[in-house]
C-alpha cells in the first residue's frame, strides 16, 4: 500500500500528465476537424467533377457515389485516422481522471485513518 506522501506525489505526477494530455487532445481534435473539412471539400469537388464529366450518360446514385469515394479515399482515410487518434486521446484522459480520483479516495482514507 502507498503511504500518504507517495499518494500525493502520484496525484501531482498524474495531474501533470493529464494537463499534457489535454493539450494533446486539443491538438488532435482540431486536426480531426481540419481533416474532416478537407475530406468534405474534396468530396464536394469530386461530386461536381463526376457529375460534369458524365453529363448526358446514365449513372445510378451508387455508381456516382462510388466514383466520388474513389477520388476522396485518401482524405477520408486521413479524417478517420485523425478522428481515431482524438478518440484515443479522449479515452486516455478519462483513464487518467479515474486514476486521480482513485488516488484522492486513497488520500482521503489515509486522512480518515490518521
């Protein structure tokens, strides 16, 4: 079992890690938003190109969307990866918060026992 000084040190250490992780999350969520905007812009541009290049020919909605998806696959992948990184960072924040709360409970128990 940890003594009160160890608990305090660990709370301070994890709080510092949490601060850094919040900065990471801010950066990652912004990157995900920018990647999504890039993908949506590329998707719209590709949709216009597909429609214009196939004017007069018959194409189903599914065929048109498939062509657009092929043209924007890289941007879509970049968005999905950025979104996954942001989600992972958010889950890490929650885990750190849980650890800090558990240590606070332990610190309170130490105070109560003293």
